C-alpha cells in the first residue's frame, strides 16, 4: 500500500498542471490526457518532458512541441533499464550491442547483404531494361553479347543503403551498349562496384548519366575496367555530383586500350569531401585513345583526388582536363607518374585548380621519360603548386595566376532553385520556388541522455565505437561513423559555437547554454510545396522581426539520431504560410532564417552563386528543412 501511495504522489506531481496550445505545435489538453493514459512515467518520453519543464522557463506557457517529442527514444521502461544495467559492464558485452540495436529507430548497420543476380551468357540481341530495380548483384552479365543495349533507369534510387555489384559485365562483347540513367540517386551510403567491366570488348558504348547524384557517403569502385577493349567509347555525365563525403576509385582503367574515348563530364561537381582515386589509368594505350575530363570536381568542398600511374607508356592519344578543380575549397590533388614514358601524346590542362582557398597539388614524375612530340600544357593555373621530376621539354605554363572572385552568375545551374533567397521575398502574395526540403536520411530516434552520454564518441575512441556497433574496418558503417566524428570534431568557424548532440536533453542543454532558458524551437511543418512554385501567405517575424541570434540544428548520419548544432548570430527568423499556387489554400507552415551578416562567408558560397553577390553585401535566407530545427529566444 505504501509503495502504491508513493507512486500515486509521483504520478500526480509529474502531471500537475494543464498545458495550453500555442499555434499548432504544442500538446493540446486532449493530447495530454491521452498521453497520461498511455505513457509510462518511467519511459524516455516522460523523462524528456520533465527535463523540458525543468530547463526551459518562459514567461508564456511553452509546451514541448510534438515534432521534438517524437524524436525521443521509444524504449520501453524494461528495455531502458536493461540497457542501463548492461552499460555498467566493462568491456561492453555482445548483449549490449544486441539490446541496443534492437531498439526501434536505430540504424546500427549500413551494410545490408544483397541477393545475387546471375545472368547466363547471351549472344542474342534481346535488350534488358531495368527500371525501379534495386539492391542486386550482377555476375557474368551480358558477356560475349553481340549488339544490343542494356538500360538501367531509376535503379536503387532513394535507398538508405545501396549495395550493387557488377562482375564480368559485358566482357568480350561486340557493339554492346550499357546505359546507366538515374542510377542510385538520393541515397545514403551507396556501395557500387564494377569489376571486370567491358574487358576485351569491341566497339559499343557505355553511358553513365545522373549516376549516384545527391548520395550521402558514396563508395564507388571500378576495377579492371575496359581493359584490352578496342574502340569502346565510355561517357560519364553527371557522375557523383552533389555527393556528401565518401570515395570513388578507378583501378586498372582502360589498360591496353586500342582507340576509343572516355569522356568525364560534370564529374563530382559540388561534392563535399569526396575522395577520388585513379590507379593504373590508361596504361599502355595505343592508337588514338582520347580521354577528356570536363568540369571535374568543380565547386567542390575539400575534394581529394589521386592519380597514380596515369597514361603511363601510352602511344599517341590525348588527355584533356577542362575546368579541373575550379572554385574548389581547399583539398588535395596528387599526380604520380603521370604520362611517364609516353610517346607522341598530349595532355592539356585548362582552368586548373583556381581554388578560392588554396589546396595542395603535387605532381611527381610528370611526363618523365616521355619521347616524341609529347606535349603538356597548363593554362590559367592556380598558385601554390609543386612539380617534381617532370619533363621540362614540351611542358608549357600559360597565365599562371591565382583565382579572383566573381559574381558567380554563370554557374547558377549548380545551385538548386529556391535554396537561397532574399529577405524581400518573404512578403504576402509573392511567388517563389520551394527547394526540395525532404529529409532523405533513415528514420532514427535519439537515445536517452543517460545512455548516449556513456557511449564512446571521439575519434580517439574509434575502435571502441566500431565494437559497439560491430562495424568492420572498411565497412559502410565504419565510414559513416568516421565521417560523423570528423564533422563533429571540426574546429568551429570564427565566432561559431558548435556541438554534436545524441539526445534530446543534450540539445536542450546546448540551446539553453547559448540563448538562455527563455527559448522556443521551430521547424517547417511538412514537406508540401517541395520542388514547386508556391505563394507566400501571412508572414510572422519571431521576436517581432528584430535581429536576434539562434541555434540551428542539422541531422548527421549516424546509427542513432545525431544533430550538429551551432550558434547563428545576427539573424531574423520568420514563420510563413505556404499556399498552393493554384488553389491559394494553405499547404504548409514554413520556418525561414535570414542571415544578416554574411561577411565571414566564403566568396564562392552557393548563396552568392545563386543570388549574384559577394560576402557582406547582402543578407541570405533559407528554409528550415524537414527534421532540422532552429531555436530562438521566445518573444
């Protein structure tokens, strides 16, 4: 009886007081009553509500918003207690991993096994059309085929984990063509490997269009690609563009090729921290084999490219790099044994490495031992480069200078329409394009503070983290973990305060530490209007539309829900009704943030490319995307 009485007092004290709805974000009295009836007071959600009420003290009632509460762990009290007990064991047991990863809305592994797809050798002209097809492995596909076209469209698009493997694809085929269109777009953690692709093939073409675009953490591998092929033409258009971190490798590419062309157009454009490796590329090629790289790693952020044994021993043929690494932000490029011992070929670099923040470029044994009329030319080449052991005969440098800022109007096509806009656009009746604000990451939840605070989270403890999630070295899960740690441990920008948080309570703590306890958290209500023209309805300025500061929180890919939060000074935050352009009916309730001081932003920031200005001269606004959020001082 005494125990029941104490529990009753606890329950009454926990649910004391009523909750008043503000707008459409809070918990209504009816919802609160339902919550009391269904939710155990010892659950993580109940604990988060108590934490919210303790830490946040506004002048007006400020109930915890539904969208924020929904991110709390759905653990049952029993599962929660079991994890806490298992955490006390040192070292952590396999039981802890199993119990943790059985938690709903955790994504412990990004390495899902795929089924294998076997195809018999085919000498017919029956074409294969793979549309809306995903996560298959192709072994011995299309070998010795005569003619025909195999097409891959909308393949593995929009998946959290993409595992595709092509082995012995189109080997020793004749006049056979492969088309990869809209392949593995909008995915998280793409693992795509091409092994023994078109080896020994004759004539025919291979096209890669819109391949792995907008992928988060791509891992693409091409091994023994197009070796000993004759007059086989390959084109890579929109390959790996706008990806986030990850790597791409080309090994033994085009070895002993006779004639044939490889065109790389829009390769890794606007990518973020992408590693590209070309090893054994175009070795011992003969005839008029020509490779061209156009718009390679353009506008990238910290791209890292390695070219090893590139074009070595080739006869005739030419390599052309146009707009290579232009407007990239720092990064590293390494050319080792490039064009060495080649004969009568040509390598041309136009608009090379005009980074707005200088990177590291190293050329070792460049054109060394080349004979005949081999010609190597650099035009409009950036500063800060190192050349070692290169053939001084036949190498020319023209317009060797540093990058100067421009208005960027000529490259608007690389910035999504509507992603950035001016404050003046937020007026009732204005029509504007809404970008794609959909969250493309796997659905996950926070862990309770008592658990997340005790889990290892540091690059110094990487091995412990990998053990916690059973992540093998080199696996997709290991890469996801390393990328998240790198982003979270990056030094803050000037004037920035930043923190990565793996629990809702930790996010509350960070927001309160920056803004004080009188805070509110906002997000855009839904994704309606994405990628369409919309009309702006009524607009409301947070804090009366005055300049204030905020804390913005953005998702980071990790096994459990992880946010990168940082302080944003000198902003104005707005709420706006989003109306359907045709019916004028409200379809969304958007939250937008306008950065008033952009003087510290880089001159090639996408906002200035899109809006045609320079740092410090304009304010820049953007919407808060789905599942991102902004904290502000309550008005």
